[in-house]
C-alpha cells in the first residue's frame, strides 16, 4: 500500500513533522512518498534516507492553480495524508479525496491560526482594500496560505476520515487521535556515541554546553537563556544553536546582542543529529507562554530525552506532562529561574545525568517511533 504525504511547503517547518511521519510509515512497511510545494529556495530540513520527495514550485495565485494540477497528479497513494490544514496541503488533498474516493488523513502539529492571533484574527477589509488584496501583484489574498484560507480549511477538518494531533490543546480544539512527536530511539541512543569525542569534533570541548537543537523563534525563549547567561556571566558557558532559523534574520539579531555566548552549528541530516546532541551537557527548551507555544509539542524535547541529557524547559502547554519528573522545569519568561537551574545542574551533574537516563526511559516508553507506529497502524487498519 502506498501513502502520499502532502506537505504545504517543503521549505517550511512543517516538513520536519512530515519527515517523521514518513519514517514511522516506512517502519510499518508502507510505500511512502512526500509531495509538496517549495515556496523557498531550498528544503527546510534534510530528509531522512530512502524517503522520496517530489517538490513542485510554490507560487502565488493565479499561477498557484497551474502548479496545483501538478501536485494533484503526483498524489497517487492508496491513502492521502495531508500535513497541516492549509489550502496547499489539506485543500488539494480534499479535492483528490473527492475525485479518487481515497481515504484522507489530516495531521495537525500546530494551531496555524495562532500565528495570526488565534480567534482574535478577523479579515474585515474595506472594499478598496479587498480589491487591492485580490488584484495587486503582491496582494495579500494571492498568498495561498493567507489566514483567511486557513480559517476556511480549519472549518473543514471534519471532512478528513481521521485526524492526528500532537498536543492536548489541539485535541480539545479539533478532536483527533493523539500522535506525539516520537523519536527513533535506536538511532538516538547515547550508548552509541562518545560525548567527549563529539565535543572535540564540533570544537566544543572547552565549554559547558547548553544546546538548542532547532530554529530559534521569539516564542521559543532562546533570548531568556541568553539573558540567563548574562546573569551567570561564566566564561565557559555556551549556548549551541543547531541549524538556525531559515525564516528571517532573527539568528543574526541574537548574535549581534549575545554573540559571546553563542556557537552556531549548521543544519544536518537527522542521522547526524544524535552525534551533535551527544556533545551537549544540557538541552534547553525554554518555550515562552504564548498561544503559539501552547499548541506545540517541541521536537527538541525528545532529542534531549532520547539521548539521556538533562532537559531544562518551561511550564508551558504539554511540556510538564511530556517530561514528567525526568526534566528540570521553570516558569516561562524567567531568565532568573533559568540561570538558577543552569547553575544547579552543573553543580550536580551526576544526579542530573541520572535524571537524563530516566528521561530516556520515558522517551522509549511513550515517545518512540514504535509507539507512533502502533497508533498509526491501528488507524490505517480501520480506514
């Protein structure tokens, strides 16, 4: 059986969840292909080995309609699995479902409207502005992922044959089956890697390493960690950012202000990430308390948990439930508490390491690819 994963933008963050789903489906011995638009210049993340990617140029309306036909032709799986409730993925998948009578799954790993203010967002233009939004070359409504279209797509979520979500926030809002962000715990296995050798390889051996293995965005709280480092003012502490943000110049702004604390490593394939994370002493996931963060399951949590690292995070959304008693939690937006916990962890590294081992056990039990596979398999059998 073939499954077509349909991604709204392969140059955006949603592709990471799609790659994870593809890995899970491959583990279940399905033939998997990812089909999606590429609105940017390059893929957001490096895909796992043996996952086929079909990318179609992403364009605004009206050119979008012509390229949509190409995507529809490429969606040829026995089951269609749309990632994110957007016109560019779910919308086209609904059309394919109707024309082909194939089952349609929808995955939601984010509340897309939260990026625009959630339920507070309303589109109420004047007649003149409405005309501009439609007819101007760069008019807002020419963008296929405009929030107005996202609103429409969210109203059609129940048209999917099944929905998978990754947070309690999304379950309460949209229903669906809980499918948390798992990790390949065989690949992310600390016993395979030498932490000291990793630190030498990446030029980190002279430092105590806090690692943020993802793309910084304002709601992810990286600034709070950097302010905490200012408070501690210890010359051997460093925050390592892996990959960085492809969206804007946010990384550069962080480096301009806090460059003395930051080491930035390039993005790397998922197969290399365990070796990179092995170099960390502590993995930091300092989410701020925003509606965007409350709807998310940070993938970086399971990076640290699987690699048995002490994980320092915040009491936001599902994070306390995900970590249980195996991590270190502080209140959001609190550099002072982060500084205190960093100091405590490094003064008690032996007990922190034991807590990291407990985190790995929890990850293997609750947040592994095997756990995801079991959930997905039962859903697909029902379809």
